[in-house]
C-alpha cells in the first residue's frame, strides 16, 4: 500500500468521525434550547467517545508520517505537493476536512452562546428568588412587620 493510499484511508476514517461530531453538535443545539440536561450529558459522553477515536486516528497518521520519513509538522498542502499522482483526491479530502472543522466550530460557538445565555438566565432567576425571600438589610427593625417581599430589595 502506498503512502497516499494509507493516508487517504486514515483521513477518510477521520472524516467519518468528524461528521459524527458535526451531527451531534447540531442535535445538541436542540437539546440545549429544550433544556434537556440528561440528554446533553449523554451527548457529551458520545462526543468524548468520538474524540478519542479521532485522537487514535491522528496518532495513526503521525506514525504513518514517521514511517515514511515525513515530518509531522509538514503542512498538508506540502504533503499533497510531494505526492506524484492522486493530488486531486487528497485536495478534495483536505477541503472536506476544512469544511467539517468550520461547520463544527460555527455550531459549537452557537451552542456555547446558548449555554452561556441559559446560565445567565438561571443566575438572574436565582438572584430574584434569593432577594425575594431575604429581608432588607438596612433600616429600623420592626418586629411586628413581616419581611419585605419586594423583588427589588437588594442584599449587600
């Protein structure tokens, strides 16, 4: 098997796993929007499994580079340029990888923003609840009066 064939095989497997991560990231958006915490935890475990697979494939790719005397830091464009034939196939794989990475990053940015907004909303509600149930901290204490239940009282 040639270097190109081995490399393409590894990269095709990586693409398959990355497509799985991309698909999960799109499903994750719906789960976050619906506040399904348990489903989100399960999805995170599935993502971790896929990431471990990709890490193993990446290790395999680095070993392939080493066995063929290619520096592991060589840019992919240079690897493609050094291969005598089949450059189009490798270029297509590179483009697919770039598109997948771009899609995953964009979707993860959206998911991170949604999670951040959910956390802010939860903190806001927790502050409202806490403030509503605590008495005002300044002023005369009137033992006959019930604690102020206003949402706008602030604890210092």
